[in-house]
C-alpha cells in the first residue's frame, strides 16, 4: 500500500478518480478549532483497499472533487467518530453525505462500548497496536514531519478492515439495519444544526422567563453573527455564562453593559453598543412573539420513574450487548414517561418507541410503566442480574 502527502492539485484529482473506481474509502481529518468560528481544516486522510494518502488543504486549494465524492450516494465513506467530518461536508459542500458508515457507532451496536477511541477499537477488532503519539500536534504548522504524516495515515489505515468485521457481525446479529438507521441519524443531527434553535442549548436558560429568553435569543444571534464576521470562536466573542447574566440583568445603557461582572474588558467595551441593541430588541418584542418556556418536568415522580427505567435499561443493554449511550439517555427515558404515563403527546414520538430501540426496550418499558411487567434480581453474580417477569 503506497503512502504519501499530496500537495499538488493534479495528484489530488487523480486520487479522487481512484476513490471513485474503488467505490469505498476510509476518511479522516485533522483540524484545529481553538482560533476560528468553524474548525480549520488542516489535513485530509484517505485509505482505499489499495492505497492511502494525506492531502494538504493549504496547498491543494480546490477540494471540490472530494466533496462531490462524499455527497455521491453510490460511494461508501467510512469514518470513526466522524461528526466533524460530516460537519465539514455540510458546510463546505452545502449538503449532507448520503452514504456514511461510522465504525465507532457500529461498535456500540454490537458491544456496550461507546464511544470507543480509535486506538482501542483497532486493538479490539483487528488486534493491532498503534501509537497515537501526535495527539497534541498543532496541525496548522508547516512543514509536516514524517511522524505526523504517519500518525495521520494510521487513523485511516485499519478503518475498512474494522468495518468488514463489524458488518459481518452485525449481519449475523440481524442488526445491520440498526447501523444504517444510526448512521443516518447522526448525519441528520449534524445537518440539522443549521436550522436548530441552538440558543436553547445554552446552560442555565431553564431558570429564565419568557422575556429573559427573548433577550438571550437576540444576544445569541448577535454573538453568532459577530463571531462569523471576525472568524473567531463564539465563546471568545462572549461566554455563555455572560449571555445568561445579561439576559437576566437587561442593561439599559452601555455603562450598565460593562458594569456586569467580567464585562469590563476593552474588547467588550468596543461592542457594548451592539450588545445593548440586542438586549433592547429582546425587550421590545410583543408578548405574542416571545419564545415559549420549555415545559417543566413532573419533578419528583418523573425523576423517580426515569431512574427506575435507567436501571432496567442498563441491565437490558448488557444483556443485548449494545451500548446504553446509543440506546437512550435520561432525557429519552423521561420523555417516554411523560408520553406514556402523563399523556403529554406534543411533538415527536419518544425515540425509545421508534425503530430498533422499541425492539430493545421501548415496548417492554411501556408494559413496565403499566404494571404488567416487573423485574427482580435473578442472579447477583451475572453481568445482567435483573430478570423481567410478566405479572
């Protein structure tokens, strides 16, 4: 298998032609996210059954031939923990990849391990030890050393062999459809970031009322636009905790803005007028346009039922040899409780009642909540000590 660093456009175009012939490729990237609005793409790595190569995007300026491959449904692109690779495709090709395989997700569908790092996954599945010694590399610096290139190519060298073994095992377990749905769900989640109300992910907003939420939304949108214009990470434009503080304090003058704790820096003073304008936009919204406060949980009882199901889910996942983190979170369990017990049917059906998750636990848990099935300790020495009993 030949290896090289490609710095010439014609050689890159030839590599893409080779990938098209092979119809399947392992793909990875190296990037730096500390200094720019979006992560900066510093290196692309590819491996087919016949060859591997790294591509320097600082030298190869037109990556269009690759993005056309990644968005071609007839070509399988295999990644490991590849949300960032999908995100690069969505942002640079302006569409999501249609035929992605993620070996990290695949492993979680046939074992309790998720997310499993690449080094551990290679050792487990193909029995090869790799070094992983360049994890602290600044991938923006040039020239790249031979050791850096070797490390980068290791990230794709074993990917196709791993997927071969995983795919055969998933087919044997009748879970290959599970993997296809999970790969697509991951891609959909990344693609949905563009239209999602990302401001609702700010920690601490649960304590805000409607008017405060309106101010927070305006501040978030200003921060996002400012960060794009200056090409800097959003957190360096204005921290999340300061967004919450400003939404609560609702300053009325620029002096009020910089009087907020940790807001007296010179760079904040320069944009104090813009921050104040965002606050005032939120305050001037009519009541009919205020964002709704997310519905509160049925505090104690919902929490107790969610914890009960979490214990049962942990046992089921060990029994079924699937990662609990992929099956469902605490929020997913509480959503099932609200839907099934309290009849709150607004929005999408709970994830645990859909597809393969219903097969693993959703159908069972509905009967547990109805009191038709109980569970008890059957073998305290077993990895999955609980037994489910129909009453």
